[in-house]
């Protein structure tokens, strides 16, 4: 038992001896490194402080510039929104102007649409009065008005383009459109959505039924392509 205790004491003594040697060696090395490390002079210390201060100032300035950039970007976005609104306004104005030119007959118009033909009915001599069997101006008026109400962009009668102050006058067997006489049959062409225009004209109890009930031959045809030339001469 005493031998075991003595052996342990020897082991512990060796461990502590080695540990002490390591501590002493580490301390010695650290002292040498501290002793060998170059010491900063006052000038170097001042320069280092100046550089650190400049770096802090630069970082601060960078933050200020970044904030300023964000503000300018926000202004640019607001200006872009305003320009977008103005662009839409100008587009709407240009679109309206084009519609007015079309309505005034100032520009050539092409597109799909419909063609309505109004013809005099067969005259019954026994009745003695031909008036109920011929096309009158109110028949043409009714068709033209219904076409405009249904959204027609442009309308013409026998090729004569109508505008905002056009006039139609019945003069016996002919109808005068803006001073130009046209005999029957009267072909009324309109540019617009063929389906909508057709539905408007053929509505039960509508324009077609009224005209047919007055002994007028009513013919309706959808057209894939209609061309209406601008009105020549002075028209206001």
C-alpha cells in the first residue's frame, strides 16, 4: 500500500513539473514577443487616429449620400407617375380628336360594319296612291339614327358620307343628302361592330319592323370591309 502511494506521488510530481515548465516557457515567449513588438511613436499614433477619424467621417458621409439618393429616387418615381398620367391624358385627347375627325368626316374610315338597303315596294295601281309604297326621308332618318345610337363610327348614304350637320330631304322619288340627289334604292352603310349594329336594327318592334310595316323593302347585310372616304370641300 505504501509503495502504491509513493508511485502516485512520483507521477503527480512529474506532471506538476512538466506543467510548471510549460507555464514558464509560455510566459517567457510572451515576454519576448512584447519586448520585441515595435512601439508606436506619437506621430504614428496621431496618424492612426486621423485615419480612423477620416474613416468614420467617410462612413457618415456615405450614409448621408445614401439617404439623399433614396429621396431623389422617390422624387423620380413620383415624376414617372405624373408623366404616366399625362401620357394617358394625351393619349385620351388624341383618341377623342380622332373620333371627332371621324364624326366630322375629315378622315378616311375603314372597317367592318353593315349595309342597309331601302327600296320602294311594288305599287298597287288599284289603290291610286303611290306614297305609301316609296321610301321617305323619315325611313332613312330612323335607320341612320339607330346606327349612330348603336355605336357606328361613320355612316354614308349611297356613298355620301354624313357629318354632324348633314341634312336629308325627300324630293319625290329621290332623296337629297347634303344637296346631292340620290334615287332609290338607298344604301346606308355604317362602320362598327356588325353584331351590335345588326341587333339594334333587328330588335323586335324596332326600326326594321316599323319600316317593313310601312311597305318598304328592308335588306340588311353584314360587311367584312367598308371604306368611307373623307368629305371633300368645306364642311364645318
